[in-house]
């Protein structure tokens, strides 16, 4: 019996297609949250970004036909398999703990502003 954390093997071609897809999404959006609909940590990050007035794209991996492949590609690209997997301004920022920590340190809003994901006049939350 396999571990619940193991994932089905995907072909090299599937991995390359998923990696290309993920990189295209990240490069064409100021903020991207790779998420799963049932994940509480994902919900927390999406709520925080919404409260800050950020423009962001959400990819719900559990609703994508190639979600498992994209999640495997993210692991290869970023070293992080867990969700949320957040990118700001094309750069990998991390997961929920990283985002919340940056917000508490006052570093999240400047990152969002630099990525043009929030207007410079937005109020602090």
C-alpha cells in the first residue's frame, strides 16, 4: 500500500507541459495562488489577499484536469509541493506561513505594490 502522500508517476512530456503551463500563468499574472478548494490554508491566503485589495489569479488544482501534473511541476520548479503555492511578481514566495509572516512584518503590501497587484493608495489592513 502506497503512502497517501505519494503521487502517480507522470511522464516527462506531462511534466514539461505542466511546467510550461505553470510558468505561463505565473508570468502573465501579478499574483498567482495555486490552491485546492478544500484547503483551509489556501482559503486564509486568498482572504488575506482579498482584504488587501490585491488582484490575483487562483488555480484550483483539485478542479484542473491536469492539477496533479501541475502540482508535481511546481515541486520540481520551486521545491514546494504543498498548497497554497504563491507567486508575486513572477517570484515564488511560498505558502500560507510565508505570506502571513510577510504581512505581519509589513513586507507583503510592498511586494504586492511592486507587482502592480494593488493600487499604491490602498489602505492597510
